C-alpha cells in the first residue's frame, strides 16, 4: 500500500503519534481535527490540512479515525460532512476509537451500501504504546480488508489480530478495559497501602513490578503516581466512557460485573471532583483524599 493516500481524523494524545508514524513512513497524509492547532506538528512535517472529515475522505483511499466518544464517531462517519459522505467506492475506513460495537456494525453496513470496506480497530497501550509504535490493535471486519490495511497497522503497533466480524474489535477492547479497571483499583490501593506503611513507591514498584503482581498499570502508571505526574496518557473521561459501554453491553448479555461497576463509580467520583481531564492514574487522588493521604 506504499502509494495509498491516507486520511486521518482526530489528532489527540494518541492519534498524533499514530498518524505521525504513517507520515514518517512516507505516506501522503490528509488530516482533520476540530482544533487545527493540535495538528500543527503534523502539518509542519508535511501533512495536508482538510476542513472536514468529508474532505479527508475525498482525498484518501484509506481513512483512519481516532476521536473521543461514540457521538463523535457517529458525527465523523455518518454526519452530512462525515467520512462516508466523501468516500469513493473501493476505499477503506477504519475507526480506531474505543466505541460501541453496535455503532461499528452500523458504520460497516452503511459503508458496504456505498461499496466501501470498514474495520473497527481500537487499540491498547496508551500514549507510550502510541509513541513507540507498540500498540495492541484489536480488529473487527473481514479478512481481505484486514490484509490490505495490515502494513499500515504495523507502522502503529506490534500485536495486531483480526478478532472476527464487524464490532469484534470493539468487543475485544471492552474485555481489555474490564481487566484494566480491576488492575487500576488494585494498583492504586496497593500504593496507598505502601505509603501508609512507610514504603517508598519506587522501591515497591521495583520489586512488586517484577513478581506475580506485575502489570502494565503498575509499572507505567504507578511510576507516574510516584512522581506526582497525573497528566493524561489516557483521560479519565474516556475511561468512564469505555466502562459505560462495557456495562451497557454486559446488561444486554445478561452479565453481572460488580467489580467493573464499583470501579466505574469511583471514576465517576473523580469526574465529580473535576478530575476528568487527568490520566487514569488520577484515581489515586480520589482514594488518597478519602484516606487523608497526600498526593
């Protein structure tokens, strides 16, 4: 796909790196985001600016999106100035936002009606994985389209798997987020315990992070907590969105997930405290306040 014209919509914490990898690989990139300033580095590096998702689609044979919420995905794809209003038959669209499986299926059906192929391909790995091109990419769609886009995915991630038909990528990401929710509460409570016991966070992470309790959250976000760094690699507000989707899907499947529901409520507490634009490690500040601990 070396000669493909690539489009990218959504230049956020992760999208700027993912788009940047494709640009550095020599692809011609057309980009759009709601705030043009966020694309300034990519534009300086040679990307072309478009005034709408529709314009991006008109100039591209493959379009990627990485936006915030399902409502944004719906507008970007299905709105009057959306991607599908500008795609040509034979082109490919790929949503890498964590969104609703049912919406991924709707986009797939509308794309197919226009003779356009669609993939849902949410990712895991946070800003670090995006920056280092080490993301896990969970894909829903058909094998032929996946095979066509795989060389582009390989510029952004290391572990890339077609999980099934439309919506399967999003369902897999819900599994990922359920696991992370449990990891986050465990990691935060463990570091609060360590602080109260007079142990240094860095020393605790050094030893625990190499044993059976090791996790990506502890070894990456735990280090940020130890440094007092609550900047977003992944926003609290977006994690709340993801957990809400998972709980909605669980209800639809008649599943009880009490652990996820508890962590969701704690993050909603963080949002109520005005912390929604912190990274997910900001949960530490909520539980520290409850326990009268310093952050």
